[in-house]
């Protein structure tokens, strides 16, 4: 009798949590719509990959360049993702001067580029004086990893970071407003984390190879001065971008970084206004950014190990109280995404779907063509998932059954994730930037 009563109580609580989770997802999409159709940073308005656009194209490219509205050449290269604000597209790249014989001895020029979103006309190209870090490990791809972080904008300034260990802000006319060098800079391989905006600050995760150098830094948007800085002396390197969420009635900045190994504080939450730590738990963190939805924050390192799903309403060490499930994680640097009751994750050359509440595998479906394991997906209100790059793209219908809607290829593969705004998708390759939309 007691067992039955406990079972019904548990079921009732699970139903309540499911209802709250569904409401949270609806609020996330409503937040996207309320903020308009801009794409101001990595993974969009919410930082979670959700788009409010209901008329994004499903098919593009091919022999007849279907739905390709314009193409514009890049200056240099990189794998930062594009951002979009009020009819303008911004991208960061780097370019070595012609005749440079050894790129490992020369820091390339750092470019912030702006195009008109309607027709691809380049409006300006600003170069940011580089920092002091001359990089020699170029395994992170185009641009040697100097242009890995995605910029962010609040509609007044465009904030950018580069692998020479420098962060800067330019206005919408391309004029440099401020510039700071990041010292010390014992980043592993490169500076990979993108900038996150909160209130009057721009926040950067500096998870270093030397743990004593690791820290969270919030710069004032207007001046670049440090508003707060939180040392992270136990945190190993990581390249993921933090996410901003609201859970338990509190705004939170969630980070994952553990140097690819299991750590007692591999996932942590902070107050984005002050940098005060709220909670932490066992986890793995490196390249992939977290997902949030269905009442959980899910994260893995992007390089194997385990994925951890956490109820983000706790305080202190929540490893024994708020971890909902763990599952073997794939090696894919792209970020996971939660749509409805399901979590979606690239896994090598397959797409994995898990039940977000339990971590149970719903399906794992092989993908015939090779897609970049770096680019993070976009989900629209129709339940369409875009695993989109300037190379091969898969468009899949969300749900418990695998439904492939389209496979597209622009032939310019890169690691950059897509941006979506005003019915269009913007994609950065190694040679060009592309705008696709229904013709």
C-alpha cells in the first residue's frame, strides 16, 4: 500500500515537472519572438539554438543554386558563426598577409566584417589590433583558430574576441570603441568560448590549461572595464560557451569546463549579475555548450565521456541530489538541443535522440553524408531541426521518429554554425558567406 502511494505521488510530481518544463519551452520560444527576428550571438537570442522564424527554407544549393539569395566573398577565414541585427550581418575572420611563409610565426590581421543582409553588399571591414599570443597549434581549423569565437551585439555595439587573446567592441559603423588584451592567456589550443551578453556586461569564460589562470570575466559594455571577475582555480580548460537560463526563479549563467575529464565541478552555475557561484555538480566539459529545456540542463564535453542532465533549481553541490540521469556521450563538438520532450545530439555520422526526462535512447539514425560535427543546430517553431553549415546540411523533423526532410550542400564546408533572421539562413564557409531563403 505504501509503495503504491509513493508511486502515485512520484507520478504526480513527474507530471507537474513535465507541465512546468513544457511551459518553460513555450516561454523560451516566446522570448525569441518578443525580441524580434535578430540573431545577436552564438546560437541566437536565447543562446540555445531556438528561432522564431516560421518560413525558413528547407532546401537550398545544388546545381541550380536553389534558394541561394546571395553569396559574398570573405576577407580571410575563420569559423566564428555569423550574427544578424536589423538588416546587417556581422562575421569575424583573420587574414595573413600575402607572402607569409610561416603562419606559426606571424599573427594574422583580425577582421570584423559587416554586410547588408538584403543583398550581401559589404558595408565595412574593421581590423582590430591583435593581442600578444602567437599561436602555433592550428588543429582547430580555418583561420588557425584565431577567429573561433562568435561575436555578439546588443544593437549598439558589436563585441568580438580573437585567439591572440584580445576582446574588443566596435560600433555599428565599424569604429573601435574599446579593446582589452586578456592576460594571462594560458588557453588550450585556442580561445574558443563565445561572448555572452547580460545587462550592461559582456561575459567571457576563460577556462585555461593552467587552472590558476581560469576565470569568468564580465566587461562593461560601454567601456570594456571589468565589472566583476570570478576566479575558477579548480577549472581545467574548456572551449564551450556558457548559457543564460532562468530556473528556480533565478537568472543563471551555466558553464561547463573540465579539460575533457570528469570533474566534481564540471558543470557550474553563477549569478550573471555578480559572478557569485550558485551550484555545481560532477560533469564533463570542453567544447560543446549545454542545452536547456524539459526541466533540465544537459551537458557533455563534446569529446566523449558521459553526458549529465541536471535539475538547475538546487544550490551548492547538487551532485547527489539534482542529477537526473547520465548517459554515454558522443564525440561531437556541436552543441545538443532540446525540443519538446526530446534531446538531439550528433554522434559521429549519426543523429541520436534521447528522452529528455530519463536519458533513454529513442533512436540513433545513421546519416548518409558527412556533416560537420562542429556546427550547432537550430530549431524553429514548426519542429524543424537544422544541422546547417555551408557544406552539407540535414533538415530533420523533431519527434520520436527520425524524419529526414532535406539534405543540402553548398560545397564550402566549415565549422561555423548558422544564423536565422527574417526568413533567411546565413552560413559562413571558408571562402564565402551565403544567404538562403525562399525565392
